[in-house]
C-alpha cells in the first residue's frame, strides 16, 4: 500500500513575502495556475475556486492554516460534474475522483539564504487513488511554473493534458 501523502520541495530565488503573494493573490495564481481563489485567507475561511469560468464552492473547502510568509494550508477542492466537464475529464475518471476522500494541501515557506525553500505537502489522499496519481504529475509542473514566474517574470506554458 502506498502513502497517503505527496511531498514536493523546491528552492526559489525570492523572498517569503513575495512567495506568499504568489500563492494567494488572484492576479498571480491566475498566471501560473489558471485558478483564482476567492477567500480572505484567514483560518476557517471558505475557499472558492474559480477555474476556466467555473466556480467551485463547498462548505468543506476551507483555510486550515494561514501564517503569511510561513505557512498556508487548505482543503482541496470538491470534484463536481461541472468541473470535470470544464477540464475535459470523462465520466469514469470523474466518478473515481469524486469517490475519494477530501484531501488537503500545505505550503511551507522557509528562508534559505538567498532563496526560499517551498515544500508542498498534499495529504489525506487515497494511497493508490486517482487524485494522488494526478497531483504527482500536476504539482511539479505547477510549482515549476510558479518558480519560473517569480525568477524570470514569465510562467511556463501549460503542459498538454
């Protein structure tokens, strides 16, 4: 049986405050992720995802930790039929995702000399589930685009799906 957690660490030539802004400010998240979060980033606040013109809201989508420049954590989004259609996911793949437990993601931000160490921990996953399989490919691509944006001013092109 596999682990219920995915961890990815990288180093970015930036400051903790700039990285925090990139994780929380809509004009930046839209550039490297294609997602805008509607929230005030306070503990327990709802997190509404806006992606490709669709909003995903659910009472269980909430901020779990919020320490600007240090730590951000929230529950992962709800998989809805509208979301699946917007991202081109077939019915069977959607059904597998929707059947899995709600997971959570945390971004730990630590100064590391002239860089910042960013550790993304996505936990509460079904150990051999579809979500873990997708995020194992998705997080490295997404964080690489974030790193590129902060270090060069340009995000990476979206990888083909």
